[in-house]
C-alpha cells in the first residue's frame, strides 16, 4: 500500500486533474484506490458524487487537518493506493500530509506563480530531510502542457530541475479537452466517446503513460536514485521549419524556466509555508508518522 500526495500551494496548477487521471487509470487496472479530498473546493468529491459507482474507487471528503491522519489510517488497510489531494493554498495540512506520504507529486504549469507554489513544497521536503531525517521521494509533474511543446523543449526543463537534484516525470500531462470533459460528464476517461470528445485516443495514451511512470516510481521508491545531470549534447542545426518550431517552444517555456530558476533559489519559501518563524514542529510530525507507519526506512536515522 502506498500513499501518494499531490501538492502545490498555488491553485489552478492542474493538481486535481492529475489526481483524477491517476486514480481512475489505476482503478481501471484493478487496484483498490482511495482518494482523500482535503480541498475545500471539493472538485474530486463532486466528480465522485455524480459518477457511476465503481467498487474499487472511493473518495473521502471534508477531510481536515484534525482528521487527516485518522482518515488515512482508516482507508489504508483496504487500499492499494491512497491518493491525497491537498488544497491549492498555503495550509497546515501540507507538512502533515507530506510526513505521511510515501511519494509526493508536485504539479507545475508554465507560470511564475505555479513555480513559486511548487518551490515552497520542494523547500519543505528538503527541510524535513535536513532537520528530521525524513526523506520522502518526490517528483515534479509538468501539467497542462501545450501539445506543440516537444520532447527537446521538455528536456530543457528536466535538466534545469536535475541541476537542483529535483526529479521530473518524463511524461507531462498534455492539455486535452478530454480531461475537462471527465469533470463535465463525471466519468472515466475510457468511458468518453470519440464522437463527443476530440483527440480522445491521444488523451488516453498520455494518461496511460503517466500512470505507468508513477506506478513504477512508487513501486521502487526506496531504491530510487537521485536525478543525475546529463552532459548537454550539441544538437545539429536543423532545417528552417525545425528552427521555427524551436523558437515556438522557447516562447512557450521561457516564462516557466525563468520563474523556476528564481523560485527554487528563494530562501524565504519555508517561512511563508510554515509560518512566521519558518519552523516545523518536527516532534509532532514524527509522532503522526509513527502512528501511521513506524518503519525506520521511512523516518531515517536523524529523527
């Protein structure tokens, strides 16, 4: 059983869509899935209330800081995956949820606010590692990526993150109307019909690869190596149309790259996330983790 948390302190980062895509795809494969909806907007819960019931997918709604640990403990024995959807805002839930997680996914769009929200989560993860010996595997997920952005452009972002020892999922979530229609029609992606949804086959392929990668990473979370910065290869000059495409990619990613460079270097992210003093109550956090899973490999020797 694994606990996967999706976190970004900025709303609109594509977090809830990423949660729904992963949960429904894993449920389609036969896994028992429990979603913990802590978002006051309740988008996942609203979807679930209108969707056709599925025996191996359930959603716990109206989950607060006080009930989070208890709710995870309740659903843990009957789930293969517990997926936590955090609010898109600075919240005391963040530190507690991260401490209870086996894997954390940080969805980020190409905007400065998204980059700052993601950087706050990364800084808190680093703080827990440095100060409490709690090392939580995590990765950045690029969401709502324009379909014109190609692999070469995404590799530039991956190298930027790897330079700061931050893993990025190889599979971004491409902007597709089918993902919006999942919420509109309150159904699984595979239950949509091609005559009503454009590029449904491409959306399904994208969601399948995304779930494949997350499932593999979570399964191997205790042996997952840190990202390695690869040497930049000199790319041969291409034809004029290829150069024009690269210019388009550069414009699409420019704001994101600049924002991420600045955000990941900010020294005061933790202060804004954890309060004025910028401190986490490590003893309380570790106590909460102990109640859920006292395994020493998760807590580390530095506690």
